[in-house]
């Protein structure tokens, strides 16, 4: 799957991913009106609003981008109807040729991690039939439980040619509380990064592995170090834009081949119409504002890769 | 909510929780036959089998136990129908007066953790209406992202009188890879444990806080140390029984008041009928075997608390 992601990135000349993290507060009134008109002010209505909003943004940006990253929490908050909108969004993005990186941050042990891996990246057998419950391409995974928690995901990646991104250094202010603590002269995130390289060895095809890493744009010095520790891991980079990460800081996340990193923007793209910069589009044309924000993000990032 | 859990534990004289982690392989043929007969060999059929299996076990054990711990991965693996069975199980357990500890191991940052907290422990507002998407009482939470990831859960615990159990030292063999690494002379899990005590301060009522911790039964020496580091945290103890934890090892997880810990058993209870010890029940009477396994677990654990 990493090869498909790289092919998409090259084809679009776009090492970026759009985070589909729809909060109700981002969704324009006319979209909510349509959805609530059909389903009432219910979880079903909220889920329909999320779906209509996502569809418009995907339609307006899919020719420019290689991938999307839906944040499952934003769907899970609307219960079962929300998760139905999540699945509908995934299927629609696949129809449009996009790679789907599921930001699910799951992680457990043994058979439980295996169940998550089957749910999101693999297949589940019921009697004589086989199903793909959520059918994403990549999933983000939490490493706190160690190899027992990661291995079942790697096994499914191997069988199904899917991928994972392991949380190594997250973009948030308090990520250092545990991740930066010094163990044997190195930060914990360095140890986790070394494990990512190790876990990825058996699912590497060519220069990159199906096991990647999450490293926040807000910590470029650490990004530089982790790039060296994990030469074969693709780095998923959150924190650009709204969280404060700048394009100039992104260079160290890439390898000399111009590959190796994919930069996420969520709010900065999907709620672009709310920014002063794109105010001229108005809420009516929120999807065009998102398209312009993608173009601006690409113009900002492309020169950095060189 | 910790007060309700404690009241239930005292009433039943049972510091235990039954893990409702239904794998298809555990479910007796006659249950699957009934479910597949009604819904086919589909995700809906699997979800119905899970529900029928859970209901029978809850009916057979609910007068003996204070709480259940459904592992959401085992439902998520059956997609949307699986999650509908998860919700149905939660509602049924509440009808039976049980506290529901959702083993979801979620954890993200800021608004994303807030969305998970709303989904599982809180409420979500859609227009003029308010919903409880999954309506659990406690949730397990992963600490790798630091305070940013935990605080939104604590806020919801405060508003809604709900609780969390933070992963501190998990029961699996490779949990030590990161959790045991030495930072400033102490293991990482000790630092996480100290944070649990700190995070819990604002939601403490009486001797215990609504912020508890997960510490595996398989590491009793660490349990003893963590009991001291987190005097006000209830400890959720996985790893008893099938994973190798013994009753004699459980004493250090409890405080002098005989409270402070709740021991989980999943497979050992719900799939008891598959053990040689309970083979006389047969698959037909799987729920009675589960009841006997609960009674045996109580007989094993009660003397340890003293």
C-alpha cells in the first residue's frame, strides 16, 4: 500500500493529505439545514451533514490530493450513524482514487489488536462469507503496549498489503511528558522510532515500508533525528498550519529522494472558508475555499522539498 | 461513578469484572445457528450471535458481579452491526444494574480526545437535542500523548460523573519494552502512575478518584509499587486466569480497606464451558458454566483480600 501512496503522491506532485475531521461547528448552515431537514436534529441528521460536507470537499479537492485522513473520533461522536457516515466517506474516497489513512490510534494486545487490525485493514470471516468491516488502507496505531500490540497489525499489513503509521512523536504541547523522557541517553521517541524501523523490515518493498510513523510538524529538530533513525519509514506529519507547524520546518522530514513524508492539514483545509484569508468565498462556497487552501498549501510546501 | 462501582462491589462482595470479549470461536454452535438462521452468515448474523451470547452470560451472572468490561475491538471487528450489538449489550447491562467499563483504549489530543470522551462518557448536542452515543460508565484510556490527551476525558468525567482507567502497566509480555524503561531512576510506568494520581485529584470523592489505572495481574511487584504511588486510584487488573495471573498475586493491588482494585476475567468466564474443568456443562449450558466460573473466581479471590 505504501507503493500506491507514493504513486499517488508522485502523480499529483503533492506530499499532502487532507484530514477529514468534521466538527459540527465547521459545517456551514446550509449543509446542516439540508441534513436536518431530511433527518431531523438527530444523530442521523448530524451524520448526514458530515457526509454532505465531506463529499463536497472531496469533490472539490480529489484531483489535487493523493490521500485523505479521516479522524474516526469525529464520526464516533455521532454514534452508529456517525460511523456509517465514516464508512460511506471511505468508500467514496476510494471511488475517487484516494488512499485512505484512518486516524484511529488503536492499540491493544494479542487477539484484541488482531480484531482491530481485521476491522480496519483486514477481513473478517462469518461462516462461508468474508467481509471488510471498515476497509481503510492505512491506520494509525499507538505503541505504548509494545510489540505485542503492533505485531498483529503488521501481520495483517503483510497479508493484505495495507499499512500503519505508529505514533512516535505527536504534535501536541504535552507530547513530551512521556515521549521525550530520557532512557539510556536517548529520548523515548527515539527508542520507539528504532522499533518502527525494526517492525517495518518484514513489510518493506523497495525503499519504504508499510510501517510508517507519526511525527508532529511542531518538533522539526526531532523530525530530523527521527528521519535518520527510521530511513525506510514514511512519516505522517500532523501539526502543519492550524497547530503552528511551518513549511520551512518540513524539509528534515523528507529524504533526499523528495519522498518519505506526507503532511496533513485538517481544519486549515476543511474549514478554510472560516479563515479571513478565504472569507471572500463565503459559507456558500466552502468547498471552493478548501480547494484554494489545498493549492496554497501545495505552493507553500513544494519548494521546501526541492 | 467510582462510588457507584464501589457500592456495587460491596453489595455483591465481588471485586471482579467480567470481560465481555466475544470472539466467534467462543460462541457455541447452537447460538450461531440461531443467529445465522435469522440473519444469514453476515456481519448482522455475527452481531446477533454476539448479542445472544452476551445476553445469556449476563443473565446467568448479573446477580454475582458488580460490572462488565466489554472490549470494543471484538464488536468493531463486525463493523456497524457489531457496534450496534455493543450498544445493545451496554444498555442491557445497565438494565441489570451493572457498571459498564468500556475497554476502548482511546487516546488522542485536544478536540479529538474531547470527541471520544463525548462519544463514550458524555453527551453530544445536535441542534436542540442531546444524545449519549455509547453511554458507558468508565472507559480505558492510553496515556502516550500526555496530559493533552487525558484532560478532555477528565473534564467529561467531572461534568457527567463518569470515570476512566488509564493504561499504566499492561499485562502483556512485551509491555516492558517502553513501560519499564528507566527515566530519572524510575520506570516509565511509575511516572505515568504519578500522573494518574495527579490527573485524578480534581475528580476524587472520598477515598477514590474517578481516574483509575490499568495494572496487569502478571506483574505483582509493580502492582505493589503502583498501589503506593496512586493511593486514590482504583486499579483495574487484567491478566488474571487465562493470561497467567494468580489470586495469591492480587493482594498488593488492594488497599487496607479491602478496596482499590477490580480484577477482570474475560475468556476464563465467558468461554468457561470450553475448559476441561467445566466440560460437564457442555456447550448447551455455556452460561451456567460461566456462572460457576464466576463463583470459583470469587472463591479464589475473596480470601486474598482478607
